[in-house]
C-alpha cells in the first residue's frame, strides 16, 4: 500500500495492522485475491478476506435529480439514473481514508476512483438537504472576501464550487460529489513535509484569510486545516455549512474564533499560532456575564440550561490546552509529538456527549503535563484500536465505533489519571505495540487497570477470595477456625453455658451499629467480632434448655450439606452451566419425599424431565404454602394464568380452620391478589384440629360470590401441633371437587416412621399438595422446606415456555419454580441427611422425641401449677400458670370478671416465661392460644398468652427436662399468692406484647 496515495499515512498504518492480522487465518487463494484488491484500495481486500459483500440499502427505484457542475453531472448521469443504481454503486465504494481521523459517520464519506466516465477520483459525501442553500450562500460570501493573494503574495485561496449534487427526491438528503483533493492541509502541517519557506507562506496566508474575515465581519466557522487543501500554490477551501455575521451574532462569532484556535491547536508551532491569531482587531468583545443557551456538552457537564460567555470561553480554553501539541516521552512516534486535536476530533465525532463529558472531567483538571501525556497516549491507543475495529467491520456495520475508548473512560474513572498514566509509562515497547496491535495493547492495559482498581492486587484478591491454589492453606485455616467457632456455639464453650445471653434489643442494636466499613479488617478480627457480638448473643436452638421449637438443626449430614452447598455454589435455575448434578440431587430428594408421603413414585432414571418433577425446595413453609395455593388456583381457574383474576366472575376462596391455621395461608391469599376476605374460616375442634363437618357444610353452601378452590388441612398446627383427620378431610374435598392441601410443616417428620404415619397421617397420600419442613422436625438447619404435588406436571403451569417445559430431557428447574429464580444447592442437606441416617433411623429419632414431650407433660402435671390447653399429639405442649386455687377462684367469677382473670393468668404466665428466657435458664415458646375446651374455666374460646414446650432435640436427657421443670417451678411457685390476690382484686393488667409467628393468629 506504500504507493497508494488515496489513503493517509495514519490509515495506511491502520489498514496494515488489520490486514496483517487477517492474513494469519486467511486461505492462500483468498490471500492472493486480497493482495490484488489491496492495490486498488485495502478496504476491498478486507471485504474479500471477511467474505462480506456490499449490500445496498433497500430503496425505491425512483429517478434521480442532478445539479451542479455540468461536467460532473454528465459523468454521473452515465453511471446511474435511479436510486437503486446510486445506492448499489456507493455501497461498492471504499470509505474515505485520507484524513487522520475518519470523517463523521453521518457524512458516509466514500472514495470514488476514476473509472469509466469519471475523469478523476471523486469524494462522495451525504449533505443534509436543509444545508444546501445555506452552503451555496456561504460559498459566495467567503469567495467575496478572499484576498487576491496571500502568504507574502505566493499563495492564493479558492473555494471548491465544482461539485454535483445527486438526490433521490425532495425529502431525501443529497449526495455531493466533488474532485478528490488528496491529503488535507491539517495532515500536511502535522507531517513536517512542507519546506520551511512553504510552511511560512501557508501560515501567513492563513493569517491573511483570518484578517479578511474579521475585516468583513463574516466569520467562517469551518476555518480549520481539515477543510483546506494545498495544491500548486493554491489553498482550496471546502465545507461552508456556517458563516457568522459579527454584527448580528457577535457571541457565536466570538465562539467560532476560539474554535479556530482549537482546530489548529496541534498543527502549528506556538510561533505560527501567534502569527495567525494574535491580531484580534475587529473580533467581537463579549461581556463575561453575557448569558447564552447551553449546548449539549455544557448541559451534561454543568447540569444547566444556560451559561455565561465567561463559562463557555473558559471551557474552550481548557479544550485548547488538551487538544494542543504535547511532547511524548520518546521520539519513536510522530517525531515525539502528540497531536491532541486528532484525539479531540475523534472524541467529538464518535463519542456520545455523556462520554465526552466524563473524559473531559478527568483530563481537564490535570496540571501535571507528564500525567496528561500518559493519559492522552493511552486514549490514542484506544482510538487506534477503535478505528482498526471499524475498518475490520466496515463491511458488516459497527454499532460501537468507540468500544475501547468507552472502556478506557470507565477504567479512568475507577482508577484515576495517575494510575492510568503510570500503567502507560510502565508498559514496555509501547510504540512498537501501538503500530502492530493497538487492540491488544489497550486490552492489556484495561485488564491490568481493571483488575487493580482501588489497589486490589493479586495478593489482596487472595486475601478476600477463595480459589487460588497459593492461598489454599490460609483459606483452609480461616474456614476451619470459622467451623470451630460454630461448633463451640453448638456444643457450648463453657460449662453450663446458657442457651442465651440475654441483652436488651436496644443494647444489641448499639453493639452492632457501625458506620459502613470503608476499609476492611483482618479476617481474624471479623471472626472475633462474630464470636463476641453475634454468636455470643444468639439463641442456641440445639441447647439442652431450649424447648421452644423442634428446630435443633444439629444433624451432622445436614450441617455438612449446609457447609458444602455454598462451597459447591451451584445455581439450580438450570442444568447446563449452572447445576448439572445438583439438579438431579433435588429431583431425587423430591422422589424420596413423594414415596414417604405415599404418592406414586418412579426411579430417577425413568423421569422424563421437569414435567415429572412434582415438587421443589423452598425457603420455608410460608413459601411452600404460597406455591401450593398458586398451583391450586391455576388448576381450578386456568384462565387466570393468562388473563389474571379479572377474567373470573367469582372470588376464589380458601377454606381453613381459623383458630389453628398458620398465618402463611391468609398471607398467601393476600399476596396472590385474592384478598384476605377470600379466606373462609371454619371452627376448630376442642383438640385444635379442623372440623371436617364444618368444612363440608361450608363447601355445600359457600357465601355468595365466592368459589372455594382449596381446603387447608393441618398435620401439626404451629400452636399445639394438633393433627387433623386427613382422611375425612380428603373425602370431603373429593366430594366437592376441591383441591386438598396438607400443611405438614410440623407433622411431616412423621412420614419417616410408618407406625406414626399410619396413626396420625392416614389420608395424607390423597392430598393434592403437601408442604413439609425438614428445618422443623428433621434436625436440619434453616432454611429447608419442600412442597410436593400428587399429580405430576402440576408445576409446568408456572412456565410461560409451554412447549419447552413439556419436552423430554428438559431439566431446567427454573422453569417450574415460582418466586424463585437463581437459588443455591439447598436440597443437598436433605439428600445427605437421608443418605447418612436413612429412613429407619430417622423414623426412630422422630419417635424417640415422643418420649421427651410425654415425660415433660407428666412432670408439669405433677407440679399442679399449670393447666395444659392441649393433649399432646406428638411434640408440642401448651400451658398456662394457673394453680388449683386460681381455677377455683375463677370458677366463682361472673363472665366479665373471668375475662379479667384470663388477662391476669396471661400476664403471670408471660412474666414467668420472660424471667426464664432473659436469664438464659429455660426457653419456652410464647404466643396466644384460644382455650377451646375451657380447661382454665374462664369460658370456651377465651384467649390466653401461653407457654409452649416443644422438645425437638433427640439429645435431650431426662435430667435436662427435670432441670427445666425445676427452674420453671422455682420461678412460678413464689407467684402463687400474688396471682390469687390480683384475681381477687379489681386491677386489669396490660396484655403481654407477643412476638413470634405462632402468635400471628388471624382468628383473634
């Protein structure tokens, strides 16, 4: 390409880089053809190597109109007469590549080589149709003021008016064809190829032209060396889009005069610039406070709608500094000169305004020239890489013409100018790499800077992130220490360590409250804070005195699964690239649970895909019950899936026993848009179970305007763990064709023991859906819950991808998991628990828990101080402090006084419980409960604040329970006389403030 004068030196280098890279992968025959094309223009060689063919934009085959220079018009009319011919012709032409920076993309500049009827090379540019008349007027104005001679009488100016316009219609922009004038004066001045005398003549000629504009009061905005061509003692001027009259638009004229300095900033020496611009006689004088509408750059930079002239001038002067000549640290490129306006020109034409502003904000504040040059050279490399990319993609289109410049701006903001300059100056063979592969040079720079943001070195990353082989020993030690901290908490580091070191919530907030950490702390210190502040005041649910819930979470395999799951870090949204083995672990767990419930099951190897996966892991019973209700709703009202609830002519309703139902069911109705009044409540039986006859009655005659679609049966309610007659409820639901859901979050553990299952859960296999929580009764840490469905394919209703989800071998669980997208490997603990312990031993552990609660029941009964509100079904005992004397006193009261007495009983019960809890001695649950069997004697259904015991940890001993009862009695016994006195008086205590989900009773 050395002899090809149709491309500038800059573009010759860029085409060489691109073609050299493409040659490496080109077939020999393609390479030979490309080399022949490169003689004509390298653009055609690149198109050949990429296999791209010129495709003209789709257009109408309408006739063209021609105007302008007659000779050119005649030649062009021989080439094409219709729009299609014009567009096809231009699509075959190479982009103009005779400047340092590509022409603005809106001009779509093309080089048309001399061929056929064309006497010389042409340049084709797209002009805005609205500018044609103005251009012609401005050409005449500038022609009229040109000096006869200039440059000490050695040069002349002329306006390029020999052009032809080709237009497809009045409402389209015309193409302007004119003779190719070669290399611009800008590139000639930068190159240093002009002899000193000739260069002097050019400078003085430019001075004379500027003087003529000032004298005439007409300022050509395009007074820039890129719009000038020097040929045979003639300077040819082009592009007259704007000429400003100093009399009518003095501020705009003053602005243009400043822009002229910027246009010439990097192509002149300081002395030459002084020669041209020193004499400002006749230039408008604008007051600094003069207000002007802000241009887009100023709006983005200053966030204003108007600016003063002083602000605009200052911004332009900052640009003048940035876009001037700068000295490089070496002479290897451009004789040691960095051309700032070359960069500014590229930024102005190819960066969005917002990006320009971000870059300007970083560079304009730099005072150190060496730092500025380092940053500018980095952005020069990015520009070269971006232009090379545009060249390579010219045949296919490029929607990111400044991709690496954009990235470098991002990194500059993140790391700062000093870091960018340092990275550039520390890069070896900078100029050699810039001339051979600027893209790789910039990518290396971006990678280095981007991975060292904020001083984050490899050593720092190894401190914070696990995965480097070199740091494994340290990470292993830290994680082992973390595990030791957890085990110390579970086992109790101190003898007789309480289940809780109580601290007032305000004190806890104060100890934990800190400003957002700006700088990190050593891992050992963080772990020490966890131990001293967090773990120290956490509640030990596996402690021998913790009797509130069965959530001991102390199964070895389940704990290991919760540790290992995050380390494996699988995402169960999909199989490929997310969870290849974990997906099938969850599917297997679901099949095992289906088998234990009594649903039809199949070997994992026979499942066809997610359409056969009829259950899923969730975060808890709350979400499991939501999903069950959503499935029932979609099953009964399939039209709602597409059209929503507005498509229904009735209000879907849910039936459940209000006094015992978990709050999650009414929450589900609310969250799913059914409304709280969609919950139809029936009474509970004395044993805190759902009354099947009441359900049957309601289903037989539901309230007007409501259609029950789901009945909730409870296998272990959260207040007393009472167990419904599931078989009878299943029969009622089948009779009325209503979805039957069993909330077995508490009682689900009984499915592991066949005897207890038959005794308490007969009929569960007939439920349409079942929710159960391993984190409640199966010694598994939070969170762990499952919702299972009797019919396969139920979950497919939750996917919009109806065809995909029904395909065999589609295993992406994310398609069938409502409310859950990305999620961890949370089913691993259940899988490991079942594999490690097995059904038989798990069932035995579950049954052994019966002995714990039965023993506690008998020991409390022997004290005579408490009244049980329930008969224990399997592991929860609810009671109040109410010695026999209190019950006898209550029996003598009238109904109003009984209500007051009930509040006193609640108050003392809570007082005892609170004292035990805050002392860390014994933890019982506390919530409200209706006395359905009137065991206290204040009236059936009277609500009390009760204590509840649920000894769920199989490690509890008889002595543990004895000690718990002893401390309970020791706290309660001294209050016997006080409560009797208060009941005999006339005071009414404040109701205790209840907390905890068991007390969130919608029926109260």
